[in-house]
C-alpha cells in the first residue's frame, strides 16, 4: 500500500525499536558472559574465564549431556511416529480423522504447567516416577504435534498421483513410501526433526517436574542456579544454549522453507 | 497381454451413483476409448479397473483372472496419469526402470529394457535428464515408456493428452496409436475430447451419469447413434422432431423430411439427426426430389475458419449448424433466407425412447 | 469384495497412526484423567497413607479468597500482557507485511520470530541481567545523564510484564503478519480509488480482515501467560506470586498434590473455556 514517505520511514524505525527490544537483552546477557566482574560491573574487562569454568563444572556438564541425549532420543522417536502418522493422514480417508487431528491441539495449547504436573501425578501413580524415561515420554508428546504439522505441510505439496503411479508399477506400500514419498518430504522431515530437538532441548517446565533432582537437564539446572543467585557462569551457559537453539531454528526455517519448493 | 471384462459394476460415492450396472468387454489388443462428460463415471470406471477404487458390486476380470481381490500393485497393469506423475527425484531412466526394479530384474536387464522402451518412444538420448528438464510432450512419452516397459497385461490412460497444447496433441495422438500398434497391448483410455476418441479408438464407449450409453466402432457410433445424447456428444448434430409417418416425418412448418429405408428399425424413429457437414445451403430453392430433404431457413452468422466455413442458421426458432469446405458453397448471402437440403440417406434415424 | 481390501488399508492406517496416538494418550490424556482423579482425593495415595474421595480441594478454592484472588491476578496479568503484545505487535506486523518487500521482508520476519523458538528460560534470565539494580540500565543512564539515578525494576510487577511481553510478542506478530499478508493489496487500492481516507481503510478494511489472526494470536498468548510460573519466579521475586506459582508450590514445596491437582484442573477449565469460546475464530484463522 502506498503510504506517505514519512509514515513509511516511521514504520521502519518502529520495526527497528521492536527488534532492539527483542535482541538487546540477549546481547547484553552474552556480552556479560565475557566480563571479568563477578557482579556484572562495568566497564567490561574481557575474559573467557567463565567458559573455562563451565568446562570444570561437573553438574553443568552432566546436565548438558542429559539435555543432548534426551533431545536426540526425543527427536528420533517423535520424528518417526509423527512422520508415520502424517503420511497415514495424507494417504487414507477414514472416519474420525478430523477428531484425531483436533487431538493434536491440546498438547500444544494447554499450558505446560498443567501438562507437566499431570504427567508427574500419572507417572508416580504407575510407578515410573521421575527420571530420564519420564522426561522423554513427556518431551516426545510435546514434540509430536509439531512434527505432524510440519510434515503434513510438506505433504500438501506432494502429488498423490505419484504414489498411485508407483503402485500401478507394482510397488508395495513400503516401496512406495521409501522410494517416492519419503524423498519428496525429506526436507519437511528434517525440519520437523529440528523442531522436535528444539522443543526438547529448550524444554523447561515439563523437565522441571519430571527430572530427577541431581540428574536434570540444562534448563532445570540453570533455573535452580538462577534462584540461588546470578553468576556470569550462568550467562556463559545461557549464551551457548541460545546460540544452539537459534541456529537450529534458522536451519529448520531453511528446510521448512515455509511451503516452498526445494 | 489380455482382454478385460467388467460386469455389472456398481459404485456409489455417498449418495451419488458413480457407476450404474456397467458391463463392458475389452478385446485383447484393442484400443478402447471411454468417452463422456465430466461426472459421467469414465474415470471412476478406469480406476476400478486399475484397482485404485473398489466397486460396491460387480466383477473385474483381466485375462482369465478375477482381480476384485487383487490390489493395484499385483494387477500387472500399466497406467499413464493425467499429469504424467513422473517421480521428480529420479532421472528419466530411473523413472522408466522403476517397475523393473520393483520386479527385481538384474541391473543389466533393467538397462537393456529401459533403453529399448525409451527407443520406442524416441527419447533414447534423454535417459540421464530429470523430469523437470523435459517438455510436456517428452514427459508424456516417458510416462508411456514407464507404463509399458513392465509388459503389463493392460494399459490404462487417464486423459493422457489433456495437458498438452492442441498442435502437440495431434502429433501425440499419431504417436500413441503407432506405439500401441507396435506393442499390441490392450489399451483403455479416458477422454472427454470426442475428436481424440474418434481418432485413437478401435472402439468407443460413451458414458453418461454412470451408465453406459453406447459402444461401437467410431464409424458406427458416428453414423448410428442410439440416442440424442450420443448423437450430440460424439460429433455435432442438428436434431429434428415431428409427427412420424411410415417413411417421412412431418415437421412443425409442414415440410416433410425422409430417411433412407435401410436404416429403418422395426420401430419408427423418435427423431432425425443430421450432421452439419451433410447439409448444403443454396440461395435458390432446389428442384423437388423424392430423396432430398429441403427446409427454408435464415442465415444468422457465417464463421470463416480457414479450410472450413461454419454457417449458423435459424429454422423455426431452432438453431441449425452447417459446416462447409471453404469455396464449396458459393453465392450464399451473409444474411436472409436460404434453402438447406440434404439427401435422405444422410438423415440419421434415432430410435424412439 | 471391496471390504477385504478396504480393511487392509484400514489396518495399514491404524498401524501408522496408532503409535503416535498411544504415546499422546499415555503422556497427555491419561495424565489429565489421573489428575482429575487426584483432585478429588484427601491425600496423595502413596505409601500407607489413608485417603478418601472428597471435594474438599475444590471447596478450599472457592471458600478461601486467597486462591480466587490469585486466579484473578493471573487472568489480569494475562490481559495486560496480551494487550501490550497486540499494541506493540500488530503495528510491527503491519509494517512488515505491507510496506517491506521481497527478501528483506522474509529476513526481517525470520528475525522477529526467531527468539520465540529459542530458549524461553534463558530469555527471561537475560531480562534479569538487564533489569537488576546497579545493572546495565543504571550504567547506561549514568553515562547519558549528568545526575545519579537508580532504576531498579527487578523483582516487580513491571519486570514480569516486560519479560512476558518479550516472550510472547513474536507470537502475535506471527499470526497478525500471516493474516495481513493474506489481505489483497487490490482491496486497499480499490478503497483508495473510491476516496477512502487512511483511517477509514484501517478500521473498515484492514482490521476487520486481520481480526481472526489477531484474536488467534491473543488467545495463544493469554493461555500460557495465565499458566506461567517460571517468569514470575525469576523476575517477580516476592511480588511474583501468581496462580501458576501456587500450583508449582503444591508439587515441589508443599507436596499437597491433590490440592495442586484441583488448582491445575481449575486452571485447565478456564483455559478450555477460553479455547472453546474462541475456537470458531481460531478455525477461521487457520
């Protein structure tokens, strides 16, 4: 829409202010992780000491390792189950399909506080209790809807006649999936997997209720540390986390390509 | 290779009856065109034969094998889809070789058969390309090569030429016919284009509202349609109705038209159809002749289309269409009253009811 | 004849779909049912503690003004945060969708929604670093201003609002952007050709057409904010008691799970009510 030049410029300035609001705190946090002062005093004197300290902090290292392997396990399970469900939704017509698709909404829409506490109650009731298995069960459930949604979006660009053509040439259901469907939706699956990894890796609330005290994921350890008091060491690990999760999302956006062709 | 027989096929989509007791025999090696307007059930019938749809009742037999319980991938059919459905992630050679790989042929065998199939469709040099690098006509040929390389028992074509532009379509019709003859495979194809059906088919079946209206050779279908729909759908027809006597029909304006005796069925016809190209226009009233039909009509429009000229006329408030070769009818005014006439043997008697 | 083949397809569909849904059942739907059951217990039924079925937990909510007051406080917080997000986010989405073109638009859009997909805990922590007394704000103001000032927003209601707005702002920008982008520019040009002034175009064309997206964004912000507990804990300190933090306390500090379950369920009821009321709009926004 054609607008006055002045208004247009004002709009750009405004956009800049909003971006500053979104990014400045993160930058400040990152900069402070390179500051020598334990009490965040200015001016900044550069050091990488806090990162070196991280390397010797066994609690953080353990938590980082837990976060990574839990996220990897979650990614594999959620991507496999989610992709299979998305393909079936695409391929078959059956009664109750709409209801099943609507059921994907609650895990995303209900506040994680509610889901997390409900999981805690249920897992204790069935004797599973807290710990990595409980955390993984929870993370997969939260990641599944995202995988299904992303893969389904990619499948919308897929011509169902390709599957029919493969079947008419004698390919079994599995051969059709392997040689025609999966290659086409590969980028969607990769994007879905990255989302799943991010959901798990960044997940705090559900991990907080389900992780075993003393053997937790990174966000839980950071939360506990923050409540005891801030140290630049937290800045350091937080900076690492934000760099990882933003890179993952940039990668996911590239693969998801928001519906474009590859 | 084998013939195909469908018997008493019924198929509903919800409340809509897509196929209503359809029975048809497709002879071994025959090129059969299923023709009908959209929604007539022609594609549904093709998909029932392919196995993508399952009929509510009725039987499908390919060769001697009843296939109602056989899934698509075990039916040994070849199919060409409307938009070709070439696998975008594979080269042309891999596309054509897909069915052979599924059948676990050796690499050498696959290479040989693929090369042969591509040679047949005259694309031997394009094996390494990707589908998106090919033109529409080339993709069409690849789709055909892919469908026949597995030596299926029957070849099914779903509106195979509809995505091509007109000039290319005519070339491909000739090409398709050549390949079908060379391979000798039973071929069933669906089209809504009557000209395409006439050009390609050994036999045609016309469907309407899920029912089979008529089957026959293009020649028979064109010259002896069983009802007004068949007459109008396969080619164009001017239809006349009136009081039917022993060998003549008296029209509303009192004039009579006749039809040739040999066409006459036991029952008197319900209507007379005349093809546009059978009618001659003349400025003066021709001499009375017992075997010529003659009506007075007025010219509304003349459409020049190069080799042919179409005259749109009006007789008794009924539009009449006449097709003539350019230069054939001279001295015809651009407007005003003229005489239209045609020999009695060009009258098509359409059975009543 | 067709039924055997149809059944085979049905079986395939079931084997592909059921693992995902069994998982969701075990991890989400059964737990919610278990929580409903727990909310009617007098004690958590672990060990050899005596327990019986009672509505006392719900009675406590309705009889003690404390919990009700906190729920209202959380709902108010939700409204305030949602309001700020819309006020800040909608114009931002408008600038992005209607005045910036091509690659720049894609890049800026990605930049705006990127934080939403990064770690929320870390982003809240970053605000703690910025807002704390003797922190960055003070130092910057000291540099600019000739006199000493001390701004300490940390551990206050505004701090919580700022942190939550920062967390959820990308959401409203995302949904508004998608809605605005779907509006055909020709409509706006047509209105202009008929002589409509800018303000009229905004209120009579753009906002009505973008409203479903705007409402969807608002609901998707409001619901998690009402259930937030980590943000008030970190940024609110002593003024950070909300309905969410009380639920958290029941599970990790007080260990009164049945009461926590009841409170969680009341919150769930409120959330479902909001989702149900807005579901026609949410569906339209899809």
